[in-house]
C-alpha cells in the first residue's frame, strides 16, 4: 500500500487540476495528483543523475593515443611474428 498524505491546495490550483484530470481521462483529482508526483519524481531523478555526471566530467585521465609511427612500429613488431610460436603455444603444430 502507500502512505496517506493530506494536502491543502489553493482553490485555483484545484480547479485547474480537476479540469486537467477530466481532460486527460483521470478518474478523479487524486489520480491526477499521483501521476503528477510520479512524473515530477522521474524528472528530478533525471536532474540528480545529470548533476552527478557533470561533477564527474573531466575526472578521468585522458587516453594517450598512439601516433601513426607508433602504430606502424607496433604492427611490424606484432603482426610480422613467426606464427609457429602461436601454434606451439596452443599445441596446434
């Protein structure tokens, strides 16, 4: 179940809520208010998540990318290996 909350809202806000509840097919104002709270909770949770992400922005050290020369040297060193070593390592001779 849930918790019961009693609210006092201004007459104008109630009239607007009642009109919107009727417009959108809610069975009563209480259902409209529940849905409004759910939607606002989702919106605030999104805002909290965005704030947390903003605090983390820039906290990760940048990745050092290899230069073209470094990539070429790595490829020559690793790709040109004698493949028989790999076969022996895994018993595929």
